């Protein structure tokens, strides 16, 4: 089967640092594909090039077989790619529900609509609320985003990614900074999503990774040193040496 | 109905005061105050328009006075040629024609300067909008046909159906109603889907782009709307002062507009109007007391901005707002 996302020969350097070094990667429709790697391996940089936030120096990115390498981020979103941020990135001045509603609104035609109050458009608000309920933030819907805890912000990131209805979700360390209970909830939640969405998951929490991933790629110094099933990765010598062994 | 907020009450009271006081002054023979109120209301429209992009869009434009000038010159130039001949294509006292001209020139100017300025951010945006404003200033300064620096006297005001702009009271009512409409318009826009995108992009552009919004064009649209509204204020100002000069576009004028918005409170409905009112009244009072009024004026403004968070409207903020 043709992969949903195909990355070929991706390169990106910052000054002297090669953050992405000739990366090839296939993400198959419906899978949860985890990317693991030590700090500074270039995981976030890779995601940013897939979402369109960063321009690669070389290489191509194909979505459903068509070249999106030079497409800006907002166009990729329209084509069905969404991302969550390792460092929470929300509209802090708006309510929790407003944040998710903006994600729903983005898929509801253009927004050059000047007259009707956005907060009174039932189908958008309802859909936003549904997604908040899914991540357990129903009670917080009308609170100011800035008033929420770090853990709740992480939940909002997920609700927004869900609400965007993107086929491909790029999740950058969604568990970062969560307590064990919150992490477990999120793992269970992502497990339920399995098959409905395609997920590229960056995660440091190995328990989460092995519980969720269909396939795992290991990124070290910007290079993918191995891709395979979880068991293959666990027993891969190079991986043990470069990464897992260090733990 | 929802309970009205303190800011909502303040807005209502402020607008009622502006509706009642000037007619009262006129009836009691204090025409001077009607003049003052008219100026304050017209500049209020300009400040309201600036607030759309500055307050809600995070675009700190330092060249907004250019739109006032363009709107005013649209009246001045057409009227000039109608009086003295030449340029038959646009020579006219017809107010509707002048208005269309004022608004469309403002729109085109906003589209061109906005498209370029919005490629930059923050302090660069501020500088480039200021540079465009100064370009407009120098352009009109160099137009000898229209007396360059010395400016142009408008001998005949815009002729409009039903309204006689030669009547101070009618001019005031038109300006006041325009201000109310402008405030309502901005409020409506801000609460619409478009407004949500605009405010989202001010707060977190990266997030909005990731969601699929091409924020550049949303900003540009807001910039054009704002420019057209400000051009309209210029149309009124030209008719009010009946004297126009490049000085209306000088960067210090843009700075004053910006100050009014910040003084009154950005991202609030009444803020810009309150700011322009206080600004004009203070200027008037202090300059009647002392020749060296700029100094106390500056001090008062700085104190307000520094110690009242969110401008004067910040004083009306309820708990938890
Ligand atoms: N904008 C930037 N400018 C310069 N260097 C950068 C930039 N972004 C990332 N880098 C460098 O590129 C390398 C990869 O960074 P990246 O953030 O992608 O790593 P990561 O795998 O996501 O790390 P972490 O696990 O800490 O999130 C690092 O050496 C980092 O310092
Ligand atoms: Mg990272």
C-alpha cells in the first residue's frame, strides 16, 4: 500500500548543526508511527518540516503521492496535516472553547465572514465542545486558556488536533510534563484513536511508545538509524547502543 | 438579556453624553463647544478604525493619519477644481462622488501599503507604515497646484442629499452617527469569524497558520477595512475644518491617533472614543491656561499610560474580566 506520507532525502541544517540528515520515512495510513531519539536528535525539526513551519534545505515530502515540499503550512493544514506542539502553543487570550472552535472553524469554509457572531454558530461550538469532552475538559470550556494548568494545556493541544479533523496528526511529545495518571489517560485515549487517524508520534516516554506504536523509527543526530516493529527496535543492537542502552 | 458590564455602562453613558451635550451647547449659544465636539467625534472615528488593527490585530501602524489626509484631499481637490476649473473628470461638489473617491483611494492605498508592510512585523511594521505615511505627506507637500505646504481652503463643502454640512449641528449629527456606526461595525467584525481569526493571529500566529489560516490575508483585509474607515473620517474632517494641508498626514498626527487609542484602551469598544475625547479636551484646556501646555500634557498622558493598565477603559474593568 502506498504510504500516506513519504519523506525522501530530507536535509536541514542550522549553521553548523545538521538537524535533519538525509531522512527517509514512510508513514502508512492508519498506523501510529513513533519517532524516538535522544534530546536534540532533530525530532521537532523533522515535524516542523512536515507541518510546513520550516523549509527543508533539500529533499521531498509527499502526501498521498503529491509533492507538498514547497507548500506553506496553512495549505498543508487544508490538505489534512495537523501538529501539536512540544512547547504548548495556544491562543492564550481566548477561552478554552474558543481555541478549539478556531480549529473547527478552519475546516468550515473560509472565514471572511464579518457579521454573524462566531460564538453563536451552533455547529461550530457544538463540535468544539465534543472534542473538549473527549479529552475531559468539559468543565473548563468557558475558562480563560491562560488560567489552565500545564496538563490541561496539553489536553487542549490534543483536542485541537482532533477538532482539525486532519488525517495525519503530528504529535510532538504530547505527554511532556504530564503526571503518570494523566499520561496513562492520554495513552488510552490515543489507543482508541488508532485506525481512525494516522499519527506520527514523538515521545520520550518509552512505556507509552511501546504501548501505542505500530512501527518505530529511531532518530539519532538527525539520521534515522532504524525503522521497524516495536520488537525489532527493542532488539536492534545499533538502537540499544545509541539510544535505549543509555537509559 | 445579559447583564451589562461596567465597560458596557461606560460606553452607553459616554455615547449618550456625546448625543446630548453638543445640542445643549448649541441651544445655549456656545457654538465653540460644538466645534470641539465635532473634532473630537471625527478623530474618534479615526481612532476606532485604528483600534481594529492595533488593538485587535496587533498591527501597530504609525502611518494612519495618511488616510485622514487622503479622505480630506478627496473633498478638497474635487471641490477646488469645481471652483477654479480644470481636471473636469473629478471636479465636483457632489458629496457622494467625493465620498466614493475618498473611500476607494483609501482602499487602494491601504491595499498597496498594507500588502508590503504586512510582510514585516513588530517594530519594522511600525517603521514601514510610518515611512509610507511620510511619503504621502511629502507627496502632497510637493503638489504646488494645491498650494503644497500651505494647504488648501475648501470654499464649498460636500453637497449631500438631506444633509447640509454648512450647518454645524447637522455636521455634528452626521459625525456622531458615523462614530456610533463605526464602533458598532468594529464590534461586529471583532466578534465574527473573521474577528476570531484576526485576534487569534495577534495572540499566536504560528497556531493559526497551523490550523490552516493564511493570516497574512486576514490581516490585510483588516488593514484595508481600517484604512477605508479612517479615510471616511478624513472626508468628514475636510468638511469640518474646510482647510486641508499635508500637515494632516504628518507622522506626529499618526502618533496622536495611536496615543488616543492607547490612552483610552486598546481592544475596547469605547476606548478610542474616550481617548480622542480626553486628548482633545485636555489639549484645549491646557493650551488655554498656558503657552507651554505641551509639557503638562505630555506628563499627564504618560502617567495615565503607565499607571492605568489597559488605558482609561481599564478603570471600568469588573472583577475577573
Ligand atoms: N531554530 C533553530 N536554530 C538553530 N538551531 C536549532 C534550531 N532548532 C533546532 N536547532 C538545533 O537542531 C538540533 C535538533 O533540535 P530539535 O529541537 O529538532 O531536537 P529534538 O529531537 O526535538 O529535541 P528534544 O528531545 O529536546 O525536543 C539541536 O541541536 C538544536 O539545537
Ligand atoms: Mg523536540
